[in-house]
C-alpha cells in the first residue's frame, strides 16, 4: 500500500479534485490552506509579499493503483503548469 501526497495551488482545487474523481479516485483526505515554498511556483505563504495558499491531498492506494494516480498527476502538470502540482509517494501500512 502507498500514501500519495499531492500538493497544489488552492486556486486549482476544482480541476485537481475533478481530475482524480474522473479517474475513479474518490477517496482522499484534503488539507486546505497549506503554506510553503516549492521549486515550480512562487512561494505561497498567505502574506502580502507571497500571497496564495496550497491544498494537500492524501490518497491511500493499493500498489496496483499507482500507475493511474501518477497518470493523473502528469496530466495535471501538463494541462495546468502554473498550479505547482507536485506528488510524493510513501510506503504505508494500514493499521485498522
């Protein structure tokens, strides 16, 4: 099992969540108003100097579902390059 952490600009929330739903990925946890500094966009620190915020999706998936998840992420990066979509994958064990 894997945990996919997807970080993206909050202004693209409908597009990002919609892309995952269209791919059949409907289970996730969303964290809103995350702040941070990445490499593909300006910092998003919710300040006057660096406005903007990120959202974070946490998606727990079986190993065999990973290709579909990564395909969605790559497509989002192609279609919306300024949203700063970034994904990270971690191994995870389900406890309950």
